C-alpha cells in the first residue's frame, strides 16, 4: 500500500493521502525547497550520542538544520499554521545514522501505545524514508510514534505499496516539551543494504503527521500530487561518503533461535512435540547478504481475514506475513504471477543470497518444502488447487539491471518433486518511467515461459504428468498516466492454456484480458452544506471498460473466443474531511460461468467508503455491490450483493496501557429465483490486542465463516462452517529474549476439532 492510505481496488489507488482542511492560526507559505540534506559526521574524539530525545548533545548545535516542510495533504503545498514548524538534523557515526527532529505544536499531541507496525496517521509520528541506492526504485522506512513504537518496512515505487514484513532494529527516544516534542531515531548501518561501490547519494524523505491539526501531513520538500510514487519527493542525503567507505567492508552476522513446545488434541488423540527453529544472517560486506533458515515455525502468524468464497471460482491473492520471504523483496520486484511465496507452506530449510550493486542487483533462493503445500493451476473459468503429495524443492533466481527511470529484469524458477515431476518458469520484465512537466507515466510488462510435468489426480494430489510436458507463455503489460487533469490506467494480458507456474499466483490461464480506466480530475469543490459549506478536497469522474475471453484449448475441449467477463462502469470519486474517501460506479456487465454456458447480464452498482471519523475509530472501510449476480456453481442469476466492512479502533487505558480492537465483516447473498436455492456466505473476525506496556501484550482472535445454500425441490440444503479461536501472551524479557504462550481452537464442518497449547522461547542476537 501507499504509505499514506489503504486501497480496496485500482480505483482506490487513485486517492492521494486522506486529510482535512486546516483552519485558524497564522499560516506559513512554502519557501523554496533546499536541494539536499546534509549529514554531520561525529568525530572519533567525541563520545557516543545519548539517545534520550532531548537533542542537548553538543553535536546537535553543529549539525545542519533542515526546516523546509510543505503540506502533502489535504492540500498539496497549501499553507499551514506557523506553529507547526519542524526541523530535521542528521548525524552519522561509525555504526549508525541518527536523526534529530524538533517538532513544534501548541495543541496536545496524540500518543498511544500500539502494536509494532501499528503507527499510522491517527497519531503523531515522524516518518523516515531512505533509498540506499539513490534510484528511487524502493525505500526502507520507519514511522516512529511518540510512545516509541514504530511501523517499519519497505516501499516499492513501481507498485506504490508498503510491505510491512521487513523489520529494522531502530531505536527511538522522545522528549515531550511544552511547545511540542523532540525525537531521536537511531538507525544502525548494519541493518541497511547498499551497493559496495555506489557513488549515487542516498535519498531521504521525512514526513510528520499531525492528527490534531485535522490530519495534516507534512513532508520535507514540495509535494507533487500527480506523482505516481511517494518517494518521488526524495532529496539527496550528503555527508555519508567517508563513513560508508569505512563501514561497507565490515562483516556483520546475526542469528535467531526459537524453541517451541506444542501439545495438541485432535479426534480424541493427544500429541506433543517440540521443535527448534534457527535463522541466521551473514553480511560479509555491504552489498552481499546470506540468509539461512532451518525448520521454521509459522503456526503463530496471524491468520488471514475471512473472505466470501461461496460464489468464487477464482482464487484470492493473500498477503505474505512471514518475514523470511520479505528480506529481498526490493530486489525481487516480481508481480504475483511470477512469484507468490504463499505457495511455500512449511519449509524444512532455506538458503538465500542477495547482492546489490550500483546499477544491478540479484538474489537466489533455494528451499525444501514439506508435503501438503497448495499451489494454483489456472483455468479460464476458475482456479484448481493442487496439493503436493510429497516434499518439493524450490529454486528462484532473479537479476535486474537499472538505469535512470528504467529497469530490466530476468528470472528463472523451478518447483520439483521428483526427476519426472517438475515445473519450470523463465521470464523477463521491465519498468519504464517518464516525467515531463506535470505529466507522469509508467509502463510495466513481463513475459513468462513455463514447462510443466506435474498434474493432479481426482483428489487434487500431485503426480507425474502423463505424456510429454506442457509448455505455455504469459504476456502482461500495464500503463499508468497522471497529470493535474487526468489519471488513466490500461492493462492487458494473454495467458496460454498450457501456462503453469506452481510458484506463482496463477489464478487463471487460457484467456486474454484487457482493461481501460479514465479518471477526470475536477479538483477541489465546495458543496452547499452548513453555514460554511462542505469542502471536497478532490473529486473525479470515472469511466472504465474491460473484457476477458477464453482461448482455444483442445485437451480441455475449450472452443475459445467465449466471453468470460465484460463490463462498462461509470462513476465518481471524492475526498472529504475526516480522511474520508467515497466512490461509486454502475453500469452494464456480462458474465459466463463455464464454457458453453449462457452469457448472463449482470448489471450492478458498486460503492466504497473509507474514513477516520473519531480518534478512537482510526480506520473504517466498507465496500459493497448490489444487483444481478451470477451464482457460478449453479450457473444461474439472482438478485443480491456482497459486502465487506473493516474497522480499526484504539482505546487509551489507565496507566499508559492501550487496547486495539479490529473487526472485519464480510458477506454475500444471492436470492432464490426460478426454483434455485438462495446462497448466503458470511464471515467475521475480531482481532484484539491489549498492550500492558512496550514489552507485554495479549492477543486474541475470534473468527467464524459460514456458507449456507437453502433447500430447493428435492435437493437438500448444505451448510459448512469454520471457526477459529486463539489467545497468545507475549513478553519481551530483554533485548535478546522473548517468550510467548498460547491456546488455539479450530473447528470445521466434516473435520475433527483441534485444540492446541504452545509455548515459544525466542532468542535474537541482534546486529
């Protein structure tokens, strides 16, 4: 996701950061932007900085001050109160970058203890984005709240998305002042990856969130609201050359170990087991990193939120939450059809190496996965889920070459069960950017070839393919254009029926698909609402058209040329106060459930809302549709809709404690019609975290999914349910040791109930 907002669809990605207009107080206009940041090197005869947030060490009196900040939202480069001025200083020593921030404010700041990666625009924070290659392809970032909690991860410019998987050992100290606060952020150089011989200066962007000023977001240079990438606003960070020359050749290593004891009861039997997991990192120098993994335990990774599945023939792409697979995400830069790490379920071991050069980078991944992993085989009308009946090995090789505003990459991958059971994929991809005046353009494309000698039996278990291997290809291209008047998007893909990638997200194959979106920006509008009117910070009109058709496939008796989906949408989008975005569209559509089936007319209305109306309700998002829906299982039409509602709530408790409660509700209903039974699919989840302090927390998850089809005629109705309950206590004993205790209960229709208790002890050497 963009660092400024979340999205529910491509249309929602058009939204720039959500915020309110500012009122009152002296207003500060934006002066000319400085061309760079300047870091001050700490002398060898000076003692180490005290990290207390007070900025009273002598070195801060000499470090250059960067005081140029501009409004990013709600109004790009608009005036903001002079009382909210901000200064940034940068000091570097032999081991770390230290950022000093002085933030003035006459209002009470919002400080709330939250989970790691839970710091967002609902609370005051300082954000740091660092591009250690200077190419603006990707940046590591940290957003530090006033309680010392951070959100950290990786931002990828091509996708305009955050990846919260990577974690960095950043230290934060905050001092509360009568007229604001000061903060020190220490970022170890050992946690940063950069080219060994690169001469390009690093890029730096600093942001400040001020929720008390109606969700103001400030950044450290002028804003470009039409830019396709948040880090387009970066400035060079000078003054690091001498330190990096000394640090880049240093060898650094780290290790992590987990001991897990588990007692489970299932179908009347008890089973106890213990396991040891090891993970190690070795960085012989700045541009090389080697990672190893042995017997990891992913059992306590948060489960996925419920999704309406009862009427879905195509698989849903799910986010990766396991940190091991996110270490080299910036180098991979692959779209999900090329590589999808969720196809690896329970690895025995893994080895990965990553190299970052000045104009190129590369990574290699080798691992062995236990039996039971699920991979996807796409078809025109749906997705087949194949379960590996035996352990499999995975290999991924990736290399990229970068020049100014363009990237070219190669990849090769293999998923192998035995000598006669292998799936291989080769590919080439690229990104091209062009900035001219107020116009921003980006092109992305890839071409993939596959060779596959694996198939599935009637039970979905993998086996050797009968006959010769099947060979296929996948072609994909995407173009995005943005300027003050328009945001336009086009995408096209062609996937051969024989294309199979068992390490990628291949939800459909044997089809071509094309889509065009045109969005006319109308700018700020004022509605006659109340005495002062209602200001809409941004408004847009939307038009889109798309179509998918099947390709001929003789082995599957597919004639080809059949319309799978066709649609035309007209609608609008607006950005309002309280970080509110509202969109809606409607139009005719057609859909076919299977080859040779009827092409049904499925007109419907879609709408979505996201907002942050109150300090305790930091995020509310709802998406839904209503109209004529296709019941894909029965190949019939019915009136109905689907919906999804997600919320994030934060509650301050006495003694500095806090409570987070995040509910999710999803649903689908297709009404009974012409003798066909109704379909109802419901799901909900409540995720709660009680933070006693920065070291201790209690997490609870309650989730239930229910799919029901009513009885009709001589057909009996069906009902399937899935339930999950879990409770986990986590306590950090010191910087190196952490302990977790938990209980878990799972039940599904037709499956034995499983109850589990576990204890986990984790040791981390640190960098």
